C-alpha cells in the first residue's frame, strides 16, 4: 500500500510522522513524503507518486489549512484521506468534515499498519481500534487500543523520509523523543485529557531504555553529522535514575551539545550537574505565570516561586542557558498579572523568555473553564493557527496583553525599557511590536541559546 504524508515545514523534524513511517516501512508499506514549503510543484509530484492514502498530522488551528488542501486534492486525485495528530485525538468530530475519510486517534503506529493492511487486502476497515472511518457518509467510531508498552520495540524514526530536502538533510540540530507521556495535570495542556482517554490502557509514562536512545544518537551522529541534539520530551528528567545514567553514557559515547526540557520541581543539584557534564547547553522550563493564583489554581502547576528561583539559580551555577516558557492572555488574567510574570522571569535571568498567547484547545480543562466563564464561545473554527500573534479570548485587557506579548522577551532582557514599554502597549502598533519580537528572538536563538546555527540560515531548500 502506498501512503503519502503531506506536511508543511515548521522548523523542526516531524517526529510523529517519522515514527509512523519507520513502522509502516517495517510492515512492508511504501511511504512517501512531501513538504509543501519546499516542493515547487506538489501536484505534479502527487501525480507521479499515485498514493492510495494521503495522510496528514494536524494540530488544532492548523487543521483548517490541511482540510482546505485536502479538499482541493480530492478534486484532482482519488485517494483515502486519513488525518491524525492532536486535533483528531481530542476533537473526533473532525471526521464529519467534508473530504475526511478517516481519522487516527492516539498512538498511530499499530493502528495505521493494521488499517493499511486491511485496505490493501480489501478487508473490512470499519472496526479498527484508534481508527474512525466514514463510508458512504456513515461514520464508524472505534475504541482505543492499549498503549505501546515497550518503546524499544519500535524502529528508530525514519529520518531518510525527509532527506530529499536540504533543510532537513543538512540541519545542524536533530530532535529526539526519549519517551512518551506526562503524569501532570496542567489545565492548558492535552496530557490530562490524553491520560483520561487512555485510562486503564497502559502506563502513563513510558521511557525508552538508555541504551536504545544512545544507539539512535550514534546512528544519527554518524549519518547526519549534527552539531547538537534537542530532546523534546516534556518529562525528560522525570526519572532521576534514568537521566543520571543517560548523562553518563551520553558523555562517553556522544559528546555533542544538547538541549532539553525540564519541570521546575524536579530540578536539583545532581541533575543539573549531570546534564551540564554531559553537554547540556540550554534547559527549557515552564514558568507560565508569575501570579500564584493563576499558576497554581487556574493552571494547576503546583510550583512555587521559590522553586522556580532555585531552579534558575542552579542553572546559572553550572553555566546552563535558561529558556523560560510563559503564557499570556489566560482566563481571569489582567495586564498587571502579565507584568508579574515578566518580573518573575527577570529574577530568573533567562537567556530567552518565550511567551505564547493562550489558545483554548478543545477537550482541555482550561478550554472548558474559558467557556464556562464566557471568555470563549467554544467554536473550534475560531482557534488560530499560531499562538503568538493574537488572541480569541474575551478579556478586558486583551489588546494590551497582545502587544505586551510581542514585547515580553524584550522587557525581560532589558528591564530598564519597562517604563517605555508600558507606554507602547497603549498604542496600536502591533505589527511593529511583532517585528521587534521576531528580531529579538532570532538574535537570542543565534547568539545566546545556540538553538540555530548561523550557516543554517543559508541552507538551500
């Protein structure tokens, strides 16, 4: 069976698609890939490939782009349209959309392989766990299968799939997922909803063995010669014994700089010291809000300001760059609360302070809260493609909050500008502020965090 994944470049490797590709290839299927950002004539390429199935991995907001694309392709080609990703997992109503033949919810490797096998052999595809299908306008919904318990049983992700494009092939940073799952219940995140969906169907957190991860890194290092790695696990340091063991082996066998995420309340001296000795150059951790009520009651972070400052102090002690993550435009938030978040970031002295504008993603607790409080109408079509331009929330100070979002990292980096910024956010020059945000971010990514190599800016597509 020939399946084509269509994707549009978002500056990182699409690890989910690459994992699906490697498993489907192992099961004997022909997997192809088109990146719309780099492909000059994707219609011509689709015609040459002649896919039986075209697959898309979609997030809420970006689902609108892929749905429109799919409907245009349906007018010219005959194929089964299969959508997966977070939007389908948490908003299965998407199956009702015109042109959507099927959706995959949750983990896709086993489900997609079973689906392709049955489709290829003209067998019944109506009752495959994790797959909902629409046949003759009748929808067949199915339960979720158990999670994959042993992640080491999966093949390494298929980086060859994207290597046809120079920006992937010559990328100086490679992204790696060492495990799946998160045990925390932050209200804005999908993980708590995901855990409810999968209740009784396997462990919440599953980690690949250290040896398995190291083996993949060796292969990637030899094949692609990256300058650094970035581990994209939300809970990379959740298991202290695992991370200390990993750091020892990484230091001996890989010896490349790396970047990873950490949760503030798990950070201690042993972990930070081990990360630094292994080559960690930047640690990302989420502050989200400087207001204690919003952070711990509305967002359910259960992290104190003291813990946050301690984590930052340890990073500075061992010379690790700090990349903080924050959200503005939250339910019950006003402009003064955003300034509280900025002040807490300033105390942490990060190399970069990232801020997102809150989007009420469906089936999250904070989305439900936003609807109940009248901040959001509950219409998924309203949700924007990105989370750094504007908000759909009905808050008293939302226009000022949007402008302050654009100037947020500048205020953290240069606190002496705050009196001036307080004047600027009264003025409707959003595009200018957004330009400042982009320029400052590029500078920090290049020269402070080393998250982008200067030569990458000139890599041919």
